C-alpha cells in the first residue's frame, strides 16, 4: 500500500472528525456567538444522552444486528428505577435507582437477545415490537411524569466541575470516557475481536469456535445498559422523568452511528468515531437553532442527514476497498 493509499484510507476511516472540524470552523466564522466556550460546553453537554444510545447501537451494528427498542429503553429503564425508590417499594435507598435502571436496561436487552437468538426473530422486527411495547407500558405506568428525581440521578445529569469561572458538567467526561473505554474493549480484548469476527462473517466465526449466540445476546444487553444510562443523564439534566423522553430519536441514533463510520453490514467501524457522529448531530442541531430555521423543516433536515449518512457509509466502503487493493 503506497503513501497516497494510506492517506486515503486514514481519511476515509476518520472522515467524521474532518466533518466535525469543518462544521465547527464554518459555523464559527458565519454565526455570531457560536465560537464561545459556553456554547461548546453546551454542545458537548446536550450530546451526552443521545451519545449513549449511539454507543449502544454501535455494538449492535458491529454484530450486524439492530436495536430499535433503544429509544424506549432510554425512557422506561430510568423511569422504573425512579418509581421503585419513590413509589413502588418504600424504604429502598434513592441511590439504588441508578442500579435498578441499569438492571432494567440489561433485562430488556436480554429479552431482545433471546427473541433474536433463541426464537430466531429478525432483530429489526423483534426490537421494533419491543419499542412499541415498552413505549405503551411507559405511558401506562408514567402518565404524568415524575418531577423530582433522586439526588444521584440529578448529580450525574446536572452536577458541574469548576475550572475557574468555567463550569463543566460531569456528564461530559463521563460519557467521553465511556466511549474511550468501549473503544479499547472492542480493539484490544477477546470479546471485541470476537464481536468483529461475528459481525463480519458469523459462519466463519462459528467454525472458529466463537459462541456467536452469546455475542449476540451480549450486544443487546450492552445496548440496553447504555440506553438506560443515557436516560439517567437526561433525567438528571432536566430534573424529571417524562414518558416522551427519547421518542422519535431512533432515526438520529442510526444517523449518528452510521455517520461515525459503523457499517450497517457489521464488523466494520471504530467506536470512538461513533462519538464523532454524535457530536456532529449536536453541532448541526445547534447551527440550525442559531440560524433560526423553522422547527417545521427540522424533520426534513434530519431525514437528509440520515440519507447523507448512508451515502457517506457507501463512499467510505468504496474508498477503503480501493485503498486496501492498492
């Protein structure tokens, strides 16, 4: 592979960060008040919740599976965690709400995994049904919302670290470190290597002795846990649990994940680049707000973003393929 081929592959593999830089530079030049530390911190802060869903979806797509239920898990898992400690089981320490929420997220992921692995239901259909079921249950158990969340959830979602006059929400380093840790796991552990192998070629992985059913179940469990944690961060940020949290976000989750270079064909992509996809979505949303774009056209723009993500995914695959053959 010559130097130009290596450069082309490097750019293709990390193109999302090029886009992030370009959008930041253009917006900083053209939009007043965009290039400020407060705005940059706010963008990072507001991307925390959806980033957790994107992180969970990344694991599923790497295994060549989908988890559409992630947006409902995002809302119902923390809601159940809060309801248990505030209404359903008196005497449970409020701090347990976080562990309960994560356990609920893991349980939903386990059910998804069993539906897909044991009952052989297509992951798209199984998790679509779960999305609808969970959202309906959430509206039933939480018709009005909860307006006072436990202190630990509030801390995770809204506490700040002070650096002089600058305050940085602790949610920012938490979710960035989770992406870095997840990226390390995928790149440097046997689980990560098995995950990539299963996503790339499940038949070859099975012949090699990899327990592909366990990998599939684990990625759904991981997806559920990260979705639940994203809901915790959002609930702590707004100081409440609402039954509409995450509703309709699944398209943006897909867009952010694919923009981050995670292939829909499985087995390709870097977890840390998925963080770039999440950040780019937030940057675009901020640009639209600063530009005064009508909210009635926002959905159309989000659809265009999803379409662009698919085109970029195909383009990246073509460039990477040519670079590898050079």
